[in-house]
C-alpha cells in the first residue's frame, strides 16, 4: 500500500497544480512559490513510490533501492527548503531575515548531501540488507535538522499571527496550524522509517494550504486583475470598514506602502500619508476632508465626495471617498482612491487661462471682464473698489506708419506696465483693441502710489520699434460715488479717461473738439450704433434707445442671438425676416469681411410703434479690425 498511497498523493497534487495553472495565468509571488512547492512534493511522492516498490519487493534490485533511498534523504531536505521559502514569501518576511533563514537551511541541505555521499562508502544514514531498509545513527541528525526548520516556520507564523491585527491574522494562524502536519507526521516517520509519513505530511500540508490559503489568494489575484485595469487611473485604492475600524489595501503606490508599514488604524494611516505627501498650504484642508469621524454625515445623501490638492511628490492629486456599503442610512464601508491628475489639471488651467486671457498681452479678456462684472453685481460693490479706464494713444498712427509689429509692441508694453503696477491689487483687462480697464481693491494712499509708479513706468518705457508710450487714464473710486451703480462708476471713469485723452491730443497740437462735434452730429442720423466683435460674439452699445434693451425685443448678451431674436420677435416685417436672418448670421458676416469687403448694407422694414418703417443697417470694419479680432461698427438709421 506504501507505493499506492504515494502515487495517489502525486496524482491529487498534480490535479491541484493543473487547476492552479488553468485558473491563474498571471500569478503573484505567493502563488508562484506554492506551485514550486507542489512540483517538488510531486517529485518527492514519485520517488517515494519507487522506494515503496523496492521496500515491498515489487522491484527486487539492491542498487535501485539504495539510489532511491539516497534520493529520498536529499528530497526531504530540498522539500523542506521549498516549504520554508513559501512560508517566508507568504508571511512577507523582512528580506534580511528571509536571506538568513534560507542560507541556514541551505547549509542543512549541504550537510545532508555530504552525509548521503559519505553513506555511499560507509553506512552512516542507512543500509540495505536483504532488501530491507535499516537506519543508522546519523539519520536522526537529518531528521532533527528538518524538524528544526518546521519549528522555525511555526514560530514565524505564530509571531505574524500575534503582530497582525487585520483579517490576515486568521490566515497566519492557519499557517501555524498547518505546520503541525509535517511535524507530527515527521515524528511518525522517525519512529516508523518504512512508513509513507513524509509523503503524507507534505501532501496534507499542500492540500490544506491549497484549500485555505492559495484558493483565497487566487480569488484575490483575480480581483487584482480587475483592479489592475484601473491601476493606470488610481495611484491607490483602499477599502475602509467603518464598523470594524479596519482597512484593506487593494492598490498602493510605493510611497504609501512605506508610510503605511505596520499601520492598521485607518485614520492613523490617512493622517500620516496626508501629513507627509501634501503641500503645506493644503494640509489642513485635506486632513479635514479625510476625517472619518465626520464622513458619514458628509456623505449622508451622496455616493461620492472628492477634493483636489497639490502633493509634494506628484503635483495635483485628487482624493475621493466612494460609498461601498450602506445599511439603514449608516455608512459601513467606503472606498478611498487617489488619482494623479497633474497633467490634466495643468491642461485645464491652461485652457481656462486661454479662454479668459488675451493672447497678445496676457491680460484678462472681455469674456473675463463680463464674468467679473456679473460677480460684482451679484455680491455688491466693495467700498475700496477702484475702476481705472485706460486707452492706448496713437495706436492707429503707429500701425499705419510703422506697422502692426510696432502696434503689437505698444500693446504689450502697455500691458506690462499695467500688470506690474496694478496687477498686485486686482485684475487688468483688455476689453477692446486699444481699450483697457482695471478693477482694483486698494485704499487712496495705495492708489496714489500705484498711479505714481504707473506714470513713471510708462514715461520710462522704450521698445524696439517705438521709443515712447502714452496711455490715457481715468480713475474713479467707490468712495467718490457711494450711491452709484457699477455701470455709473465705469462711465465716470471712461469720461475722465476721455478728458485725459483730450489733453494728450491737445498737447500734440490736435484739436479733437471738432471731431467730437462732428461725431455728435453724425450720431443724430442713427437710431443705433454698436461696436461688435464678430470673433468673440460680443458687443458694446455706443448709441441705442434704452427701451429696446428688453427680452421681448430679442435683446441678448451675445450679438448673434440678439440679431436673430430681433427678427423672430416680430420686429422685422415678415416679408423681410428670412433675408434679415440669413444676412445677419454671424458666420455669414465673418466670411463677408474676411473676403476683403469693406461695407455691408441691408434694407428692411422694422417695427416702430404700430407700423413698419424702412431702415438701413450698415456694418463697416473698425480701425482695429484684424483677421483674428474682427471688430466692426453697426449703424442703423431710418430712410423713410
């Protein structure tokens, strides 16, 4: 029965090994070491089968009996080494201790090999007499050496069980219990040398490890395969059991692994990693976010919450809490994930910057200006608000006489002076071709200093194409007009700016009063004058009846919507409406002027009172019209 038992063990273990390979094609290091151990035990059982055949006389050959007995002694030592290697791998023993124990067991293997070689000449382990296996004194030494290894394995498993407070404690205790199998059956092998107790001990050990440990490791490995698909998304992923105050590590980057070493309390782990990896200005905020004592209340009606911060190691990082298990409105389990979002965050910041900033000067653009106005109107005007209206002098003359490169240099130079002197107190905007404004928050003393610095910097500025810079400015503080609206403050600043511009032209020998009179006379011919930016779908009202600024007249924030809705609201005669809509389409107008045409005109009948009257709309490019900033003027006048 000896050899039948051994071959049966080998067959069962082979089935286990094949099953292991079929279910897990990308094993972790624990499963790999288990496979090596099973292979070694299968070989041991096969040679033990041959030994049994010799011992029972089925194979009646003294030499084969002696050789297989010698191999038996070497196999027991090697198998014990493989078993030790598996346990050290499973227990994740510290590298230094692991190397020491494996080195010590290697010495035992060498001693066994030396004794087997010596036994070939002088029987010190065993001898074969009349086809009977007879033990010698030194065989007990080899037995004790292997026994010592198994005791060492048991002690390591017991220490790991005591030290570990997570769910793995049960598995470590199982390893300790399983170690008793080869120890107990090893004693029987020592007492009854002709019995198959070594094979039996190794078999039961492998079988039990397969059922209780490796099967769960394979399940965990399968789960890790699923999680590996999100490994490129998450830097770390942990499951926190709030009821048991425990944490399960699913995905964990190298930095976190080092910080979390020997930690089992979830809050301690979170506080530690946040303190060590978060930039100082975000630490307090993120520590509040990861406070588990308040998480249930914060996630009461939510399945996920997250926050973003700048980390010391990876830049922008997002940490999220995701509800995993809830019962009776109580949060039992949650998932904690971290994502490295530095690249997309910087790209997002870049896109936001581009959408809100002027490409040429780097200042905030008109879109950002209108957004800022909305915020101010919603929250109210601060008492220390300063509105500065600015206009670059002689830009058209520079463009016409020197070239657009010189004009761009003037715009950049003006923006540089504005940013350096006013940017520290608020925001500076380029709201048109040569039109700028600043919304600042500072007191009167700071304003005086900023104005002085600005005037000095503008005076000293000199460029490559242009040697001087001139900017007309108008300053109005909230304290000067405490009861006024934002629009009234802005208009007052514009008025001061135009007064300053008038002084500039007068100093240059140019009388602009005649221009103003001519402008006023021209305006009386028109019912509506707008400056439109076709590129940004925006406009400025220069002249218009305030009664037209109503929703039912089609009035909208975007010029494209306004023109379209004006016809749709019934203000254009039904017979003229379709032509009006098609020809005032924004894309049509963009292409019209991009083709080089200078004047656009359209006649239509618009509703005035209870009747329709003939009017003409003219659109012409402004002086600052460019291919990338299509600024035009729109004029409407009656021709009845």
